[in-house]
C-alpha cells in the first residue's frame, strides 16, 4: 500500500500535467517530511536545510506564475 498507492496517484497526476512540473512538485515530499520532523519531533534544521526548503518552495511558486506573452 505504501509503495503502490503513491505510484498510482503520481501516474494519474502525470496525465494532467507536464512531467517536468510533476517532478518539481514531487520534491515537496522531503520538505513536508523535514517540517514534520521539526514540529512533531522537535528536530533542528541547519542553514542548508532551510535554504533547500526555500529553494524547493520557490521553484514551485515560479512554476505556478503565469507570465504574459509579449
């Protein structure tokens, strides 16, 4: 269940978006895991961990911004 269900959901999601965007959005999983560890288990994040989280979230924001064509 823990391997099959995510695979099926990811494959279904690929039908509705570009694979390049899907791979970036799948990068949110480690961010959620890190934040879960911080808030639930009181782990500490290093500067590099915070920077990595910011970069992943920044990439997701950039992907979702609609640019006007000139």
